[in-house]
């Protein structure tokens, strides 16, 4: 992701890579011109809600994740959450709640 990008950065490229899609394949799925998709990924072209929704559907995620979540970070809380089964998710929630309560009382 370029730091000198004129538009807000996204994690679209990381999601595309994580799913094993080429630029051509994702552009065809959305559909949009692959050069424009590349520019959106690099922050050189703006995106809109409709585009993000189409990309999120094609990448099997949600719009918020495209904007805030790097799926390549194996240690990130949401990546761990995705890998957890329902029972493990309940445990994760319980531990997080206990940590927050402990901080409030400290």
C-alpha cells in the first residue's frame, strides 16, 4: 500500500491475494476494468459503496473488512476469530470481557 496515495488505504489487494485470485479474475467477477481495480487497490482511484459491496461479495468477506482488516496477519484478533469454532468464540468473548472488567477495576 502506498503511503502517498490520495485516497484512504484498503486491504482489497491483501484479500484478493489471500483468496488466491489474480487481478484479472477478481476484475472479471466484480466486473470492472482490471487497470481500475489495480488503481483502487493502490489508492490511486476512489472507491464507492457499490464497488466495495461487489468486491466484498466476490472476496467472501464484508465491506468493513476490506477497509480495516488485513487477512494476511495470522495473529490479528479477527483472523483468530475466523478460525475459531463456535465454542472457542464463546471462550474468546469471555476472556476479552474479563480483561476489560479487570482493567476497569484496577
